[in-house]
């Protein structure tokens, strides 16, 4: 798994909030990501489930070209300005996108061209 994605997942999971419900089950969520939550009978299972939901949510967001919010300064969204600054980041983002893209791949050149165009628009 690319380091940028691992760091993003860890940062998001560090923000996770869990509570025990009246039936003694657990509910977990990541406050910055309303769609990402889990419910299970144990805290450990709820935590694992939350991370799984987070990973699947990231893949879906990237596949749909939907926004992925920055968490703790970590931006994994290849379709937003300032998401990538260096060649290594482009390659990591390409790997993330390839994992999410089931209909083919977007070339590294395409991501770099898109990034350059967004940077030009910001100037």
C-alpha cells in the first residue's frame, strides 16, 4: 500500500470515535467523514470494521472522482489542486487510482498534466 495512503488511513483512524450502545454493542465513526461508520458486538471488531469501511470508501470516492477531504494535512485526492507536488507523490497516487479504477487506468502523464493545469489555474 502506498505510504501516502497508509498515512491517510492512520490519520483518519486516529480521529475515530467509539461509543458503547445500550445493547452493549459498539458504534464507531470518523467525524470528518460522515459516511464512514461501523457497528459491531465488540470494540475490536468495530475498529476493524471501521478501517475496512474507510478503505472501501476511499476506493469508491476515487473511482467516482468524488472529493476526499484532507486529514491532518494529508491530501490523497488526485483530482484536487495541491494534491501532488513531486514525482513520487504522482506515482503513489497513480497506484491508489489504479486500485480504484476498474475500467482501465489513467496514465501518470495524465495525472501530471491535470496537476499542472490545476496549479496554473491557481496562479
